[in-house]
């Protein structure tokens, strides 16, 4: 892509990018200092959720995890602990407008029921005498599916926000234009991750099958404009580039576009690939942009060693739209369900149930023996 930086009459730097017509306009490049300020503000909003009970719970979780590692090394059973999740992912919906490969929503391949989360269910989980909001620091309203296909997505956010929790989500940004963007900003959501995996329509839709890059641009512009009109620091808008073999050549172009658009952050994520093999179209040529290495015998395996431990599962959980509690976001089809939680109390019983304990024990005994744990990013470098 042809790119030029020019100085305008008012002395500001402008970039001109020509082959993508809608970007061939002059915009001020957002300064690094201003992005840094947004990042500091975003970190602060997360830290600010830590009231004394949440802090005490986080300390307990860390202590119990360290103890579990020591016990594993000594060959004795994991400790009993009295701490609760500090982060939770809750699935607004399994529905999705796109058809990305490697995604059961996109492939319509779920064996579990599909549907939409009832905001009352979320309220029952977080609120009341045994509600999880007491210890919860981070609520990610995302698992499978496109969250903004849920007509009450802003109501879901509101449940988290009225309980003082940091709330985030991840979206393909196809449904964010016009008044939707203003409602999103007004919901108070703290972080909005926008998946944008290419700088041209061809590269973008090579993975985001059925997606329109122009809609992602529109959605981004709408949210940034709504933030400006409201004078709001939130949401912290991050463009996430899932790098695969068909778009890796556009990484630097998109990084530059992110600065032009004025988003708060730009992150590059490597792809999880179900069965990596020679010639797989999603494997990048650049070894630094993938999670897998090829052995001299031609086997593709995760680059990092599989440690028999898992902080992600230890400190949090995932709840599907219909209340199934699963250990982590890798259990996309809820194969390892711990049971159904209708409210906070039911969740607390499941969290310390024999089944959950047995799962934790099996991860610490040999993570490689659990299918989904073998190809999981826990302990692996996923941000390139
Ligand atoms: S797949 Fe296994 S190792 Fe990975 S996050 Fe889930 S429980 Fe942990």
C-alpha cells in the first residue's frame, strides 16, 4: 500500500494512503502520548474495581495457586481453598453473522443448544447475598457468537457496571453504526475489542468469511464519534488483528490505519489452529507470528512447553448463555461442563464441587492428557 506522511498548513502531520479509497483522506495521526494516556486510564479503571473483599479474594487465589504447584511437585493432592473467581466470561449469544473457519459459531457446528442470555440470569449470577459480584473484578461478555446480535447487550453490560465490575467484550463491529454506537458508549462498557483481520476486503474476508471490512470501519468510526460527542473515556477501543497466512503481509498497513483511525490500542494475536500441518493456509510464513513450530520430522506442535498447571482456569470460569459452567474459553462446545448455574449460589456450589476439583486435579496431573488443553494458549505467547 502506498503511504505518505505530509505536513498540513496548520503544521500537523497527516498521512495519505491511496489504494484503499475511503482512507485516501487526510487525518491527523493520533499521538503516541494520547494513546498512552488512554492505556493508563484503562489500566486504572481495572485496578479501581479492587475493593477490599475483591483484593482479599485475589490474594487468596494467588496463594492457593502457588500452593497447588508446590503440592503437584511434591506429589500430594491439591489444596482445598476458599476463594472465588476473579474473572468470568459470560456468553451473550451463540449467534453470529459471519462464518469464520476454526469457529463453531461460524461453522454452525455446536452440539450444545444455541440461544441468547437472559439478562435476569446474569443478574441472578452476580447479585444477591451469594452473588459473584462480591469477588468479581473482570466480566467479559463474550464467549462464542457476536455479542451485539443480542438485542439486550447494553442491559447485560449494565448489570456488570452497576456492580462496579470492569466489563469488556469482543465484536466483529458489523452492528455498531448509528444510534447503536451511542447506546454502547452510554452503557458504560469499559473495553471494546474489535476484530479486524486485514487492511483490504480480500485479506479480511479470507478469514472473516461473509464479513465486510467497510462495516468494521463504519462501526469503529461510529463508536469513536459517539465517545467524542459524549466526552467519554470509555470504551477503550482496541483493534485486534488475528494474524494468519492470508493476511500477515498487511500487518504493518493495518497498524498504521489504527493510528489513523485513532483507536486506543492495536494488538496482534496469533491463531489457534485445530490441526496445524504443512501447507495449512492459516499458518503464517513468519515464525514469529504463529504459536507452532515444525519439528525436523515435520510435526507441528505448540512452541511453548505444556506446563501441568493453569492459572486461567484457576482464577476464572466461563458460563454459556444457558448457564453451563465450563472451565475456560477453550471448551467451546461445553464438553467439560461442571453443571448448570441458575444463580450465584448454584455457581458457588459447582466451583467447589467434586467434579470441578477432579478437573483441576487432572490438569495439574497431566494437562497433555486432556484434548482441549493440549492445543491451548495457556503459558504460550499469543500476542505477537
Ligand atoms: S484448555 Fe486446559 S490448560 Fe487451557 S485454559 Fe483451558 S483448562 Fe487451562
